[in-house]
C-alpha cells in the first residue's frame, strides 16, 4: 500500500468551512496557539482567559464550537460546561475540553457534565484541527436529521 508523500498531501486538516471557534484558557500561550493553528480564511478563533468571560461571549455571539480548559480562575471548565448545557440557546453547542489533566475522575467528570470530547495537553495542533472537524461534522449530522 502506498501513501501520499508530504508534497502530495492535501491540507485536509484545515478548517475550510465557515466556523466560529471560542477558546477559553487561562494560559496565553495556549490561546495564541489556538489562534495561529486553527484560524483559516473561513474559520475564526476568538479567545478569552476565563470561564465567566467565555460564558458572556457565548451569550452575545454565536459560535460553532467551544474549546475549554478545566483549571482556570474565576470559573473552572467543568462549571462552564454545566452552564452551557443548562442554557437553552447553547445546550447543543459542541464542547471539546482541552486540559493537562488525564486522570479518570477528570475525564469522567468532563463527560458527565456534558463535554462532547476530551483532549489532553500538550496539544498536538494538527490532530486537534482534525478533531475539531470531526466533532463539528458529527454534531451537524446529529442535529440535521
């Protein structure tokens, strides 16, 4: 079986549909990476440094997907996910939790409060871009039936 070389590769990891992403993380480097690696001519990435500010942005602006850290000041990611799931307009928003935690309790808690997916840090940004595409596609198919 032959595989395409890097020079033959199609850039399928690039978000090529109109997409609005909100990334919430207290780490400015993670937010910068999210902006650099996920933004495209058709995908915009807004960033915010805490959960309370993120919730305010979600209420004021329509987003297609939320990327959210767990350990943050003001409001942690578990509480953000709970609040999103309790909000009538936001309850179906896909949420990818991105965290340095990888323990069973954190994973189970994230899914139990309503996370769509769970990714650990350090982030492989190429893999995350494919993951975002998959979660968006799965969510669109789920709610278009």
